[in-house]
C-alpha cells in the first residue's frame, strides 16, 4: 500500500478515537475559543449553515495546524492525548501530501510558464510557517432519505486540497454550471466523485483562481447522501494547502493568463481566510455566498 494510504488508515483510527471523546473534552478544544483564525481545534455539528434558510450542518470536524504538527513558528497548538500520541503518523501523512502538492505546483507553474521565483511552489515554502491544516471530519448518519445536505456547498479557500475517504458522498458542480438567479436547477447537476482506495481527490482552491485571474477554477463541492439513500456515518480527511499568510493574491505574470481589466485591490491570503470563515458561519455582511462559493453566484 502506498505510504499515504497506510498513514491515512491510521489517521482514520485517530479520528474515531478523537470524536469518541465526550463533549466536555471536545468543547474544551473548541476552535473558536482556542485558535485565532480557526486553524486549530474542534467544531461541533451544527455550527455552520448549509443553505439560505439557515439549516445547520451535519458534521463534526477537528483541525490540526501544519505548523503545530511540525512545531514551526509560534502557533498555539493545544491538543488532546490522542493527537499527542500520534504525532509521528500525522507528520508522515502531511509530509507525503506536502511532497505531492509541491510536484503539482511545479507542474502547473511550468505549464503556465510562470517566472522563476514566482511559481505556485514559491508561495508554499514549508520551511517557513504556513497556514496549511489537516482537517478530520465525521459526518453523522441521518436516517431520513432526502434529508438535509450535511455540508455547505463551498470552494476551499486555499490552493490545493487532498481529500481521502472510502465512503461515497463527495459531490462536485462542474465549473460551467452557472446559476441563473432564482432558478434552482443546479440540484440536478451535482456529480458524485467515486471514492477509490489508494487515490486522493485533489481540489483546486480559491487562491489558485485569484492568482490566475480565473483561468484555474476552484472546485465547488459539498457532501451528501447517495440518491434514494440515507446519509451514512462517514469519516474523511482533508489536507488543505494554503499560501503563506502574507502572500498577495494577485494575478501572476504569465503569457497564458489574461491580466485583470483594472488593477483592483488585492487581498492577502490571511485576509481572504478571514472573509471566508465569516461566510461559512453565515455572516453575510462580508460577501456571503459569493465568498463561500469562490465567486460563483450560487448557494442552494
Ligand atoms: O468530506 C469530504 O469529502 C470533503 C471535505 C471538505 O470539503 C472540506 O473539508 O473542505
Ligand atoms: Fe471542501
């Protein structure tokens, strides 16, 4: 078995033990309380919105910061014993995924003829502090057929995401499906991504869209039950790569990328992360679903 998957199998065990802690312990590690910028800690089920009428989500998650796992920088990393006892496995998994991400970044930089020193890989220097995170997720079973979609449709805010899971549920909406305001036809257009053991699903995140002026499109996705089925209990893990926090998310210089029509104000990766977290919590005044879906005017 490839090392990523043998380590992922161990991390799924860690997840089961983590989410089996009692609520009092889990709440002591609440990411909203112990982490500035939500890069560490526990999120209970129901904290995020999944639609405009305010339905709450159906999953728990636990975020572990890359800097904490590798003891880099000054990130606060309080964590429970199950995590402390598994640091070797977590480091091995993240190291392999960082290596894979570096290959993908270099390949995309070459294809887009980016200048030396301005390639995607140059904004992801893992020797320096980085806002990348490993997110462990537990979706709760919902016995209702046609019940709520447990995860908000969203794009990932960073650059690349690796999703590993053996249970179906991940859905994507093709980049050429645009919503026509008020016409909820998109329900029919979601496509399931079949999980395959030994394979990761790699999603592009918003930072890649911003840095290529829309040439590379962040993937709009969500998690839901298979048609005609109830939502099963589902464990997944997502490794979310993000450029260094101070990176300006502006269009890179490439003969293949159209420059922006007008020089707008660029945000840093840190600022973009903050906007996105507000949108996930249903805080509309920061741009709401437009931010949540990476600029695509859709939220079901
Ligand atoms: O659970 C999954 O398959 C996807 C998770 C996800 O989209 C995320 O954590 O951003
Ligand atoms: Fe995601």
